[in-house]
C-alpha cells in the first residue's frame, strides 16, 4: 500500500448505488482484527464505513464548524478523502461518534474503509494495452477505487503503465500503456467534463507507481 503506517457535523444525504459484499474484518477498540470487544452492533457499524474522494474546494465551501467535524485527510494534489457512513443506500459524513460505535480508531479507519470498498466494488478494473476503458457501472463510489492500492499494483504488474482520470465521483477512465496521443485526448475529455460534474473529483490525470498515485503534467 502507498501509505504504510497502517499495517495490514457535516451531514448530507446522497443517493447511492447499492453496495454489496463480504463482511468487514472484526476490530476491537484498538482497531485490530478479531478483538474480544467485537459485537454485532460494532460489526454492523463498521461495515457501513466508506470513503469518497473530492476536490479540496468541497471542504473549502463548508463552514468552519462543519469542517471541524469532518473526518478527512489529503489524498493527492487537490484531492481529499472524506470518510462516510453508508446507511442502506444513503450516505452521510462520518463523525467521531461513528468511530466509537464501530470500535474503530482513527488510525485504523482507512484500512477498514479499504476492506469495505473492496467488498462493495467487486468488479476489478481491467484494460487492454494502448487503450482507454471507462468503468461501466457509474457507481457512486467509482472514484473511491483509487483507494484500493493492491488492485492497482496488480493491474500495473500485468499491463505496465496505468493512467487514470476521475472527473467526477461516478466516472473513472483507465488507460493502459497509453500513447502520447491517447493521453492528450483523455486530458481534453476530462478537463471538459470536470467543470460540469455534480461531484467533481479532479481534472488531472494520475499514474500509478511504487509510491502510489502521482499527477501527470498537463499535456
């Protein structure tokens, strides 16, 4: 994983695509799997934890009081990770009380969220060399796939250079071993669609490497 410190309010209601999957790993108050403090309520609360990626401007437009209660962290460039609670097809911002209820520490939160997202986004991204693929489902969490480090490591090992674009939360383009012309065309598409996005993520292109995601210079 590109972040290695983990070994392994604003309340808004948003329509989501259904999320299904495996059970999240049990975690006690310390955030470690399988602890003795595990109970069914904690397990259910933990399974609802998610994360989305947004442009920094999303946080900038929140009031200071709401921003103070927002659980977030930098991701890459102007992108930030916002932690959420997915409650039967609707999402709201996760708050400190949700971590208490789920028995997850702040340090363990991202690892738990990655597990939950991997369980919900079961169809792995794939693409052919010198081509661009757009994920077909347009899931509410489509851009959250960027958090699934192992999947991108596996894809890069199979195909080589991986370039992605996420102009909005539900749109993800993946280019494998793209030519300069392909990168140019993808950049134009993204920079044209990003300003119209209801939930914008980034107008930039990203490439996957051993240190995680890095922004590419604008062609």
